[in-house]
């Protein structure tokens, strides 16, 4: 085999294997947001994604019986811990071992904080992230669902490594509100950045926005908060979960275990049973709040297409008779980044920083309601 042919074969084989990513998630057990559990299915089950590592981004305030975060909801549904059990369940289901570690559980003290006094256990998340970057043969993409703490501390410690080895950061956080205009959600108006993930660690969020690292920002909130659709945020409501009974039995059981905040000790054997929803169990949720799906679509470099019958699917590109549903990123320049995590931006022709945009909010929600069941059925 000559070198040219071997190189072509290697590139083709790598393409088939999929895209390398690192995932940072604030998944807890029992859940704080059950969407985080569903989101992890992408890391293990998508054939075109190779997750090289998962960092659990946990905040100590929410590990307690009643949360005592200084600015966020005093969540009374604790205690909970880092989502290690969901990761072990997914490893068991898919037979796929993905390295994982837990990052710092306290907030940064300032934007340049390197957090050099962490306990060894919390240090592991930073060390794993940096090692995954060193090991990457090519620049890699990073998906951040939660605070930007791991990213920011890693950047403060080894900025040149992150500049060299990160191809793109997909950051799920923030509020896109023109002229800092406040909306109807009084609670959102009172917290840093007007949005949960920013308020988890505002110093971390600001550090990444100011870093000049390649970044796509996917705001979770718009002017009127995180539970209202906006042209720049990724929020939508999944209006029915009836499709759960059509998933593979282990996937049903994984979701059921999370949704019911189960504390069964045989959390692996529970995955082997008849599908929970196939045997008649009901989901405690009749509808569901989602933010993550548009991000995975962009990472996978897919588009949502609609055919003449207004049915929706994910493809690499539209075929004849189909049209692409608006779901894009716009190059931007941040014109202001306030200490409280609020920002302003302007559109530019070229940039290393982008923001999510969708034109038709109602069609976006219809399309995503069709896409989520399709993706989960394929996993």
C-alpha cells in the first residue's frame, strides 16, 4: 500500500468514525434538569460523534438538601450528586467507556482565577480536559452545557494549549437582549446574565467571551427569560413524550430511571428489564423543556429539511423539493461584556465568534418536535 493511498484511506476511515468532541455537562443524580440526562444519550449513542471525554460541571450549592447559591433558586429538591450513575448506566448500555471526571464545585473568585487550591477530586476535571486537548491529533470541538468554569480555568492555566487545540467551543449560556432590555421574567432579570448557566459562574462566562477562542454562543434565554422562544436562544417545548415507548428498552429504562429520580441500588440491572414505557409506565412529564438539540444539530453539521408535506428530517443537505429550515450561526463581535454577564454584540462579515439564530420560531419548534423523537429512536 503506497503512502498516498494509505493517507486517503485513513482520512476516509476517520470521517466514517465521526467527529471528536469533549462534553462538559452539569448533569446531576438525581436530576436537577432531566434534559441533561437525555442530552448525554447523544454522547454515547450517535454514530457520527466520538466523545473523547465528559467533564461533570457541578456546583456545590445544589448538592445540598436545599440549595444555597447566592443568586439562583434555593432548590429544595436535594440532596443530589454529580451524575456518575447516569454515565455508568450509559457505559453499560452501549458498551462504550468514555473517560470522565468532576470539575471544581465552587465559583471562580475573579476572571483570571487559576483555582490552584482545589481538592484533588475537583482538580481531576481540569486535568482530564487539558490532557484530552494534548492527546488530540487535530483541534477538537468542545460542547459546554452548564457553567463555563472548566473552560475558563483551563484557559487561565494553559491559554496556548486551548488556542492550539480547540477548533470550536459550543457554549450553551447567556441572554441575547438588545440594549440590555429587561423582559417579563422578574426572576431572570435579577440574576447575573439573566440566565442560569451564566449565574452559575459569571466570571467564567465573561472570561470565555473575552478570550478570543473560537466560539459559537447559543443563548439559553431571550429578553423574556429562558422559557420563551427567541430568535437567538435555543429553547423549545417538546409537546409530547408519547414516543418514549417506541425507543429501545434500555433507553426507555435509562430515561425512566432519571425521570422518576430512582434510587434503586441495582441501577445497572434496571437497564436490562422490559422497556418501562412499553410495559405501561407513564412519564411524569407531559411536555418537556429543551435547549440542547439545536446545538447537537450544528455540531453534527446537519440541517433540518422540510419536504412538501411539511414533514421534517435531519440531513447533510436538502434534496430537490425540500427546503432548509432556518437554523444558523451569525458572525459577531462583542461590543460590550458587562461584569454581570450581560453582553451586546454586532453582526460582522467575518469573525471567530458566532451567535445562534433562527428566523421562524414557530416552525423551529414544530421541526424540533419532529427531530427529537427521530434522533432518540436512532440511538
